[in-house]
C-alpha cells in the first residue's frame, strides 16, 4: 500500500508500540534452525486432515465487492490470510542516476525458473507511481534482496514515507554493493540477491462500485539476470541455499513478521509407486469411477 495511506490502514494496533514490545520476552538468539518430524508421520492416503475436529467449524462467506465494504478491509483480510509472504527488498535508481531508492515489498514472489521470473506488486496506478515503480519504469532495472534476521530492522526502516528523491539507504545504514549486469546496487548484507530487468507490467482497475475505474495497483514482471549468494550459504554446485544460514524473515498480517527456525521434510508422492499399495490403488479407482 502507498505510504500516505498508513493512517487509513492502521496496521499498528498498539497506541504505544515500544511499551508493548518491552513487555515481551527478548528475541531468542539461541533458537536455531532444525528439522522435526511432520505433524503426523503415520498419515496414510485418504485419511484427510490431522485434526478432524476442524470439520465441525463453521465458515462465513465474504464478498470483496459487497456494497459498503471498504477496500481497506479486503487488504487487511488478505495480508493476514495469505501468509507467510516473502519480502522483496528492492533497490532502484533514477534514470539520471541522481537518486537511489530502497524499499521492502510483501507483494513479491518467484513465478518461473526458465527464464527466472519474479513479480512485484505496487499499490496505486502508474500515474501516481512512487519512487521504486517510477525508477523501474524509467530504467527497467532493479535488484531484489531477500530480507533476513541479520538486518530486518534496517530493512523495515526503509518503508519510511520519505519525500521523493530522498534515499532510504542512509536511513537504513545498509551498505550498497555493485551489481554486475544492472546499475542499481544490491545490499551487501543480503545473503541472496537478484539482479533484475523489467519484462512487463499490468495495471489493475478497481471493480468496487464505490471507486469505478480507479487504478489500484501495478504488477511488474521482472527477469532475474544474475544472482548473488553468500559463500557460506550455498553448496558447491550453486544449487541449494541453506535455510539455517539464510534465516529468512516473512510477513504475516498487520505489522507482524515471522522467522524460520523449524522445518520438516515431506517428499512428493509418485503415482506409479503409490498405487502399488492396494489401499491407494482402490482410492485411484474410486476417483476414476466418480468422474464417469
């Protein structure tokens, strides 16, 4: 969302955030990344959820276009439900190279690998583009850095609603490092960074009856043309990034972030192998019959 909409969004639920934060336990630096079993290692095909009691819960339907429903309610609902979201920490520079910009985006993800393709989502239309989008449209270049525990406070501070032309790099205290194929610097502190070039953009128009025709957002498709990964975080083949070293931070709803300290592994099933089990084979026959 645009920085000037923060008062309307009211992401921060605490009148005195620092007082609330002080009442909480300190950040646990002793918690390390480790593997556990899956929630139910003895799960078998066809047995459904781990907690059947969830089927007793009721649901409500929410129409995003319901008359009188504020747009901001859809925003707050979605960012609290579609979680965790990776954060794209985007570095750009103006076409005249006189100003630089650094900003975090939780409308961000990987959508293809050949070519490497990423998306960034911007609130508002192109006619009111903030620094990052304006720079991206003008130069068609950026770097995307992955935010980690090592510098999350610095990264968050770059979301400040600074006036156009004021660089967030100085507020963060983070260090720019030269990219190889694009002009915007990457973040030296980042374990993983992507040099990117803009491929295309899609501008979205409101379907809400209260704001017909309003340009509400822009999705940018960005091709990754070069990657940077810290030596201690990647294997020799340049294939796997170690999550214990990466220590990524993701966005939840409101002003809540999540860290990754625990994981489990769950292989994808193979149909040919699975149906060797008569119980699974009977499930496959049952589904086929149901589709006739």
